[in-house]
């Protein structure tokens, strides 16, 4: 026969179960806006029946709460981390490419078209009035403006690259911080679970860190059951590529070291601390930053800042060579160009453009042939030659020696140089005008930027979809929690009423026994 107080025990179990459910529901409601919080649910089961017969069967033992667990879907988490990495990869490229596009400032009052138009018009004026020193001064000034445009563009690109390099350092610091926090959480969670605690909030913190980490680098998260066979308390590990970042309570760090590569002088190399192994990018903001900072567009590499720097350098040296030498058929023969014309002093062979303010003589001495000489010219170093800067009469406006023609210039070379700027052969045979060449660079940049933006937008929708699916599982619904609150409240009140009923029964029984 069951104990007289067995009914009280059953009612008390219901009261405690309802109380746990009410507390859990209240916690859910309180965290409805908490980022990373996972809805918690009470696992309630019927308590083991007492081995007592009441004549009709075994009496039940009430209820008990076996666990308070998070609502979480492992597969959706993995899908989110993967898609988040890819989306951030393209978002970083989109944001950075938008900044790089502004370097060339087209169209604008200070853009290349304006600079080139001014230079052309000045040469046209020179072809009509070469004896006017103010016109010669204007030609030199607009030649300087052309060089300054390239200097500014080169400086802006380098500034962009250096800024991205600092972003790389920030991303590495973020990864290291996340790795340490994850390792600490792994240890704390493992200890809590070993002692019988749920550690739900700590697990939410871990998942939120993994969300953040997946935006910085592509990650693989795995769970390994320990030798004790406890599937509820596995070892969590996180790897980036083939390298382990976190394994349980242990973690590895990345470090930024000064690059020894000439191409990356002043930049950081990212390595694994201790081993010195190179970090292999695999997406995320860090992967994109490294591609944008180092991508030269060759051998399948991304067209990052170095690609545009080299394109600008090629433009500078190609234009300088064309303007100086005219139509070049070999390394030793040429027709037209500034070097073939004569200054007002009757001297020819002078270069209009050199590098680093060199004279023509110093420029020629910088390489064994034209190819090597012009290889020294970059967008950052191109300049008007020193002899022209110091004496504008050295500008070769004439096609023949004016000192042998009554001191008058035929101005034909100035006209030829003005025409050259609008020639389809200026940048090479049938390769277009200088504006065409710059526009080609800008177009490539714009195409890459638009593609990155489109990919970022499309992937953002994919991430939002997965995030919504995760929320449907893990998120808190105020309507659902309100319904649960009513249900658990009624259950609690009913269990309390049962207890009151048993109290009345015991009181009446005691009174009878006492003869009251």
C-alpha cells in the first residue's frame, strides 16, 4: 500500500516541475533581444512508478525535470558559418574596391581627362606661338600637372594598400582574441558539464564567438567524444584550413611579422606563432584583405591593389616613352617625339619626361637600352626633365634647328606632340589614346567592384535566409513563451491546489484521531 504522504510527494513534484518551467520561460522572455541567446526548454518526464499496488495498478510517482536544454541545430550552425565566411569575403572586397575606385577621380574637374585636355591645349598653343615664353611655361606647368596626377594616384593606391595592411593586423588580433576566448569557454563548459551543470549560457557565448570568427576566416568546427564516452561533453575544436586554431582548452596564435619579400616591403606576413608556418588564406575578411593587399592579377591571383599599381606604372612609362621617343620600331630607332625636335636654342635629343627629376643624360645613363631606361619610370617617379624645368626654351617645339632658319621655329614638332596625345597609336600600335588607356584601368576596376558588390548582396540574402532558419529553431518567440507561461502557471496553480487538498485531508484525519 502507498504511503499516506505519497500524494503530497506527487503534488510537490508537479509544483517543482512547473516552477522550473516557469523560471525557464521567464528567462527566455528576458533574453528575447539578447544577441546569440538560444531558447531554453525544460525536459520533463514522468517519475518512476512506486512499486505499490492500489488494487487497480501501479501508482505513478509524479514528474521530474531531467534537463534544461538549448534549442540548437548543429547542421544550421555549420551552414551559417560557411555562408557567413563567403559573404564577408565578398563584402570586404566590395567595400575596399569602392574606395580604390575613387583614386582616379573620374569624372571630375581634377580628373585625368581635364589634365590631358589642358596639356593638349597647351601644346596646341605652343604650335602657334613657340616664341612666347609664357606659352612654353604653360606647357611645362601642364606637363608637371600630368606627372602630379600620376603621383597622386600612385600615392592613393599605396595609401590604400597600407590601410589594408593595417586591417590585416586587426583581423589577426581578432582571431587570436577569439581563439583564447573559445579555449577558455571550452574548458569552463567542460568543467560545468562534468559537474552536472547545463552551461547553456556559456555555450551560447561560444556559438556567438564562432559566428564572429567565421566572418574573419573560414573555419571548420568539430566535436570529438572523449575516451569516457560522454557524448554530451565532447572536445570542441576549430581549424582554419589545415591548421588547428583551437583544440579544447588549447589554442594556437597567429602573428604578423615584417615581410622579407621585396614586393611586400613594409607589409606584414601572417604566420603561425611558434612553428613559423605561413598562414594560408581561406576567405573571410582576412582572406580578402590579403588578396586585396597582395593580388597582382598574375597566375590566377586576385586583381588587388598591386595589380592597379602595376597598370598605372605601365601607363606612365608607356606614355613617357611615346611622348619622348615617338613611334618606336626598335630599341634604337624612332621617329618623331620630343627627342627628335629642337628647342629654341637649337639643341635636340632632350627628353621631356624622365624620372625623379633627372636630366636626359642621367636618364639615358640609367639603363643600357630604352627598355631598361623606361623601366625606371613609375607613376610615383615620373617627372619633367630637369633641363626643361630649369629652362622652358628647351621644349622641342621645332622639327628643324631654328638657329639655322633665321632664328624662327617651324613649330611642327609641337603640333606633332599635340596630335600624338589624341592619336590611337599613342599608347602603342592601335592601343588607343592616353585616355583610352586610363579608362581601361578604370573599367577593369569598376567591373571588379560591381562584381564584388553583386556577390556580396546575393550572399547576404543567403546568410539572412539561414539566419532566419536558425532563429526559427533557437530564437525566442514572445507569442509562444506567453502561451507557455499561461500553461505552466495553470499547472503550478493546480499542483498547489492538490497540495492544499492533501493538507485539508491530513488536518481532518489528525482531528479525528485526536477525537476533536
